[in-house]
C-alpha cells in the first residue's frame, strides 16, 4: 500500500471517530480537541487529525480559531430552526423520490422501527425514541438514487446535537409525532409518493413549531445545550460502538489547544 493511501485511511479514521463523538454527544459543545493527544491515542501523526478537524469545521461541527485551537461548536437555537426549515423542504423531496423505490423488506423494517418507537414512547425513554426517529427517516431516504441529496440531509441531521433532543425537550409531543410517522409509512406502503411527501413536510414543520415553542417557553436557551445524558450510568453504556468507546477512552485528549 502506498504512503498516500495510508494517509487517506488515517485521515478517514480520525474523521470518523471524531465525528461520531460529536454527533452522539460524547464530545460536548465548547469542548476543546487537542490534535496531538488525539493523534497519540489513535496511533497516527497529527496531520490527518488536523485534516479531519478542518473537514468537521466545514460541516459546521467544529470551530477552529487561531491561537486557540479546535472546539466542538455550539448550536444556536436560531440555526436549529433554520436547519429544520431546510430539512422540511429537502426531506419532502427525498420522500417523494424514495417512495417508489421502497422495497417490501424496507417497509417491514420501517414498521419494526415504529413498533419499537411505540414501546420507547410508552416507557418514557425520550433518548432512545429520538435515536429511532432519526433511524426511521434516514432508512426511508437510504433507497434514494440521488446520493447528493442524501448526503445533504445526513449532514443537516448531524448538525443538530444528538438529533432527538427536540423530543427530549418536549416529550409530550411524542404521541402526535408517532401518529404522523405511521401515517407517512401507510402512504409509502400504498406507493403514494405525493401524500407521503406532503405528510413529511407537515411533520417537519411541526418539529420546527415544537422547537420554537420550547424556546419561547424557556425550555431551551439561545444556544442549544444538551440535556444531561441520563443513560450515562446505565447498561446502555455497555452497548457503545467501538468508535464511541474509542472517543470516550481519550477524553483527556480533548482538553486544551494545540491546533
């Protein structure tokens, strides 16, 4: 293997590990990321780590400041609202385009996800419900032929901390959200792309309304702050992916500046 290909592999590994830590809430807003210590933990030079951080900055997940270094980016509520507004349009289009390509197997998978969401909602497990919510929507779009559209949607989802936090803030809206999910799936099963798209658009705008209402009610500050991870000391921790464990094991590497 050439030196160039090895470099690409290390860069992609650093990018994947850091991105997973940010998206899954292991690395918190304003937390500093020190490239040299991260590189040492990952067994590579600092160069691919710095390249990974620059890519994460382009995606809106990291802020890099001269003489200060890289930190996990805060997410203002105004931007979260804008994020949802854009996603409402993109995901409406994605649902319309994806519906004709949803296979019987995927329809069954989507139904299974919603069944599990019903169980999580009944148990009041908002964190898990939020994760399944993201999984449900992205599973629909996974059959898109328009891969650039899919990448844009995934990037926007990942910019919002842990992606299920709206329902953590306003869990009372989960039953209505779930009714809308089942209605979207019913339209997809019928092959009615236009109805599925319309329902998706209404569903996303409701999420936007929920966030704005939570903001106005004082449930969320001007900068999006994650609720405490209530599962931190539970058995869920034992189910972490390898990437999450790798990020968590080197938390000391994310303090201070060395960019």
